[in-house]
C-alpha cells in the first residue's frame, strides 16, 4: 500500500524502519519541525526526519496539519493509508477521512487505559505490571478510535522507562505490520473501546519528578524508574539538585539499620552498595545518581569524590 508515515521521536524510528523493509511504499514522512535541542541552541531534526532523509524519503515538517497546504500535499500523494506513531500533532478530521484504508495509530498502552501523551511513563509511575501496544483506526477524540490489534508486554519491577520504550517498540513494529496486512486485505477488526474503562496519561511536567520522601518506598521506586533516562527523578542534597536514576526498595529483613525513628529523606547508611534512605513507608536504596552539573554515576563512584554522611537528609 502507498503509505504516509507521521512520527517524530526515537520511539517512532523502529516503526518507520519496519515499513521501509516491508512491501509497503512509504511515499513521504511528516514529522515535527526542527527545534533547538542542544547547547548553543542548535536546531536539530527529529530522529524520524534523520532516518527518512537517509533513505531519500520526502519529508514535510509543518507546525500544524490544520492548514490547506497539508491537505493539498496529501491529496496529491493520495495515500492508501496513513500511519501515525508518536507524531505529537493533532490530525484533523479532513485528513483522517482522506485515505481509503484509514489512518492507523500505534499507541503504547492497552487502550482504553492510558490515553494521551505519556502512557509509558504514567504506567510505570502507577506501578502497573503489564502494558502493551494497541493499533487502532484514528478518530477525532483523544485515542478513542476502534481497536484493531493489541499485544501485552510485561513490566518487571526494576524496568526503567527507557527499557520499556525499547521493548514496546520491538513488539509494536511487528504488530503494526500485522495490522497493515489485515487492513490491506479488508479484514481488520474494529473493536469499540469501553469508555467506562478509560484512563488518561497527560503530558508530564518536570516538577512531577520531584521526590516526596514521605511517600512509600515503592512509589518512589516507580517515580525513579519512570524518570530514567529523562528527565530524571530528583531531590536535593545540601541545597543542590540531586537526580536519582536507579535504586530498589529495601526488603523487610534489612530494616534493622537504625534504633531511632528516622525522618523521611534521612540517610541511614552510606556506602558503595547504596545510600539507604528512610521514606514515609519503608527504606529505599539509591544506586545511581547525578549531582548538579555532573554526569550519572554509580553510587560507589559518586561517593569517592562526594562524601555523603549518615544523618544527611535528602530533600533539603
């Protein structure tokens, strides 16, 4: 089928790669405009644009799809199907209705759960054990279209957001190709979503990753996993921002670390095996950190040049 691909971040790249290796004809790519993303405010292309240009695929980078120019471009291309993966721009009704085989979206959750911009991070923050990939026919509402296929993916208790992104992309590209086979043959199912089960995953804000040490250790662990690799869950140590990228909840049998009642955020043990920190419920062991202006380090390497004392309190 003649296909138009719409996507922007690194998550969308494996899906475009799969399409380029398939029998489908990728006629062009739509992606978000180049933006200042690095030191010096250099304008960088999206990962999808880089891949498309490397394969000599025409690329369009409108700031919105609402203008007549985009409609005219797509009418001239006349695609059989439009595939959308983490594009980041609203696709208006006029474009949704244009391709005869429909607009197909790949979403990184088991819809109707976690509709919206941050389904992977929100699932980890909520402590979900399972998520997945959904392909669906796009509709005007936010991720409300009829489901075509779904594939479950387990979330181990120590899996980070970056690791889950990779696993979902690996599974998702095969689900997309299977979906397109069904769509091309005219036998793709249309399963309405159960609105009573819908939950939402709004765009993340950086201040959501500030660690509240009065929370249970398990909740803090989920927040740290969701912030790895970006933007990083953070706290404060001696007045400076202190990011935490990895750690684990201390098991019940290891809690005889202090004969007093520690305050949340108080460091009870400091060594290369981890910083043991008191929380509102249980203890947390910090394993990988980044100080303000530094780079991520294993805790043992960090402590070599940055001593942290028992009794220091995180969050101040």
